C-alpha cells in the first residue's frame, strides 16, 4: 500500500495537482486574513466608541460645572447631531442607571441600516433594513418566558457594563440578537465630578457597517477562490493531457521495446521538450533497429565468408584422410590449399577485428596535422614501380579527427589504388578545401588511379562488407567498408567515380573542426 502510494505521488499529474492545490491556499489564507481584519475593525470600532463616550462625559462634566443638569434639553440636541454622523446611539444615565437623555429620543437620525450582506440575495433581502435604534429597542424589550417565547436583554440599570460604569470603571459588552443584524457593541463610560460618579454615558453601535465591509472582502476572496479552483482544474487537466499522457505512451512503448518487441512505432506527440523527447526516443529506436539489422547481416556475411574456406579445408582434410597422402604431389597440393585458406581466414579475422574496433571506438577527436598524416600514408604506400604523388592544395593544415582511424582508412584507400594501378603509373592523392570561406568548411581528399576501373554494376556495392572484385589478389572485401565506417564516424562521406578502362577516383569529404 505504501509503495503504491509512493508510486502515485511520483506521477507528474499528481505533482501538478498538488502544486495547483498549493496555489489555492492563497485565497484561503486571504479568508483567514479577513477574519483577523474583522477583529481589528471591531477593536477599532470599540476604541472609537470609547473615545466618543469620553468626549461626551468630559462635555457633560464641563456643563455641570457651569450649572447645567444631566437632563438638560441641550444635551439631547448635541447627542442627536453626533449620532447622525457616527450611527451611534448615545444615552446619558443618572446615578441610578435611568436614561435622562437619548440621541434617538425623536427617532433614528442616521436613517435605516444598510441591507444585511448575503452571498446569494433573495427576494426578501432587497432594500434597507430597520435602523439600529429600532433593532435595539426590539431586542431590549423584556418578554415573559413561555413556550415558544423569546427573552430580550435585561433592563439597562441591571446590565453588567452599566453597573461597572456607575461604580467608576469603564466597561463594554457584546450582545447578539436572534436575527441579523445580530451583533451590537455596548460601552458605558462613567461621568465624574469632584471625585464622585454622577452617572454614565451609554453608547451602543451596530456592527452592520463592519460586516458589510468584511462581506465585500470575503465575497471577493470567495470569487477568487472559485475562479482559481476552476482555473487550477483546467490547468491540471491540460498539463496532464499534454505532459502526463504523452509520457505515459512513451513509457509503454519503451517497455515493449525493452521486452524485445520489434518494429514498435514510438509515439511523437505533445510540444516542446515532450515532443523532443518523443523524437529522441523514435530516433533511438530506429538506431537500435538499424544496429540489430546490422548485427544480423554482419553475422550472416561472416558465416558466408567463413564457410567457403572452412569447406575447402574440410574437403582437403577428408581427401588426405582417405589416402591422398600416399601421393606426394597431391599431399603438397592439399596442404598448400589448407595453408592458403588458413591465411585467408587469418586476414578476414584481422580485418573484422579492425572494423569492429573502428565501429565501437570511443577515442576522442584531437587536433592533428592533416598534411603530415597524408604525407605518412603516401610515404608508406609509394614504391619505385608504383609511385604515389601528393598534391596538398588546402590552406588549412589543422583539423580535429581520430588520428589512428583516419590514417587506417587512408592507408586502405591508397593501398587499394596502388594494387590496381599498372606498373609505372602514379597514384595521385589530392587534398583541397571545399565549401564557403577562405579555408573552406570541408577537407576533400581524392585518390585517383589508372587501373582497370570499376564496372557500373559493382559501384553501388563497392563499400559493402565482404564485397570484392579482387579475389585473385586475395582481397577480403573489408578494406572499403572500413574506409566508409571511418569517414561516417567523422561525419563525412565517401564516393567513387569510375569508368571501365579509365581508372577510379575515390573522394573523401570530411568536415573541418578546429575546436
């Protein structure tokens, strides 16, 4: 179970989903921030109420010093003006807790409360609600307790915050109604004069404006959360479709190839790196298929080439065993045939090892002097009867290549031309630059002889393994195959131009690399 869970968590689509879910935490964190912001707003609201109560208490204390009473009509007018702009109900209580002045004595001056916030408005939610003063009056009514009856808040003199204020200490309390707007803040501030408490300023305010503001924030965050959820889902599906699905198809194709199935078509789909990966897999599959075909053909060619000399050796051995050894002349002839076949097998094995080494070579390319390398090849192959002439016409001498392999290929090419050239005729090796630029982008090495030439029907197969027109000269048919392998390993190409009776011209083109 744990292993399966680990495997599922390792899948790209699951990781993408996890990443997108983490993105969704941003609006969720915003909702939590809104809760903290709500607490700060309510705290700020309470501080504003406390400041307002302190200001009213100071004003009343000053009025008392000038001879005014707590129940003076002027106090009610001032409280009404303050309530109109602050949406706060302010009452003045005497020392017994009775109301002597009320900012809402003649009705709510601030007007009706704004409509309560809802995410999905209904028909009953349209328009404005009653004023906070009306709601407070409704909630403060004490109703008898009975079945199905509702109990209101206690009388003002009996409330804890009022008793605390009349005792000389500021106090606040939050009360909740059964229906919205449900939350109200009450604050009582004592009125002091001459070291005693004459009464209290009793302020109350609805949190409806705060809730409306917080509702705007929350509704915006919820909309962001919904849009982010939809966007995250679509992005996850799109990424799973364009990334996970093509990778899954590639994985299944790779498993079939690893299981030994042949001719599997590797799917190339998607875009960007996924498509490049699919194309790389397809190219690798083609290379593997070509390599398998090469090994199969190579094994068949080797078996075919080894079969003839082995058959000859076997026949000679059987004849010797049947009594041909009694005839000295026949015995020498059969032994000579065996010796020649063994020499041919030895040459084949040597050439095969050389070809295998070249095709499997991991030797790094180094900077070499091409003129010096070709000069060594010409010097080794030239003789008095069959001279080899070098014409180096390329401005550049240095290039990057595998020195041992390139020298072996050129030796095979020049040696092949020397063997077919008639005595006294020179083999010409020409090196020149090709392509754009002063020094050229390629090195073109041509080897021309004046031998009998190559028939047109043989030119297409001249570079095939074990194909030879030189059986009379003990050819193995691997020399030109080695040349082709070396040239292609360097990213170049080799071609032949020939006509019967006019000799042959082999041209090797190699890209010039200096770095």
